[in-house]
C-alpha cells in the first residue's frame, strides 16, 4: 500500500480570478461563485468588484472582476477542468482569444506552485494585470509572486499610470 504524503491530503490555498463582460456581469460572477462552492471549492475571502476596460479592444464591453481566496482538495488539473465546465455552464462560447465573454475563471496562484504542463502556474500574465493585482492586494497584502518573489505592492507599482487610473472599485 502506498502511503500518501500528508501534504497531499490537505486542502490547498488558491487564488482565482473571475471576470465577466457580457450579460448581467455581476450575476454571472455570483453564479460562478455558487458553482465553485457546489464543487467543493470553499471561498475563504473575496475582493470587491472592480471594473476595467476590455483588453486588447477597449471598445468591447467593460469587465467586472473579482479575486477569490479559496481552499480545495482538487489538483490543479481537476480544478482547471471544473473552472472550464463552470464557464461553459454559464454560457461561455468558443470564440476568438480575448473576445467578450459571460464568464472567465482563471487560476492565478495554486499554493505558490510552479507548473508549465497542462496547467500553467502561476497564471503567466497575472503580474501585469491591474484587474488581478488590485483585488488580490485587497485580500492579501503580503502575497508574493511564486516565481519572481516580488511583493504585490512592487507589482502594482510597476503598472503604468494609465493602468492604475483605469481601474474602478464598484
């Protein structure tokens, strides 16, 4: 019998980002949170909602975004599959990259794990995104990037003035 390492039996601390820029954006985020909890993903903390312009096309509808601190026993790959399934249930369609969508759920940081197969961890662009950094700072002011080891404050300060001014807490 193979004995599992005790760390494999413990719930992992994870940060998820949820965004929506189609339909009832706030309702889409609330539905995503409910679906996550239905899948044994326990929400510990959540940020306020932030509104930002769409990227790369600022003419697309504005996004609402939040960051959640969650715990789960799911592996990174199983968590990704659950997130993609929830996006589909909430009406996300296969479209062009960065096209408007009802629901987008990203694994930002999975217990400071570094992975590049199947699931890329931490999220490869999270450190450049105002809609991730501001809400993440709100719920964990001591967070550090798992690869660069830069503090969340340092990452926020490295954003452009435009990125800092263009985000709005709702």
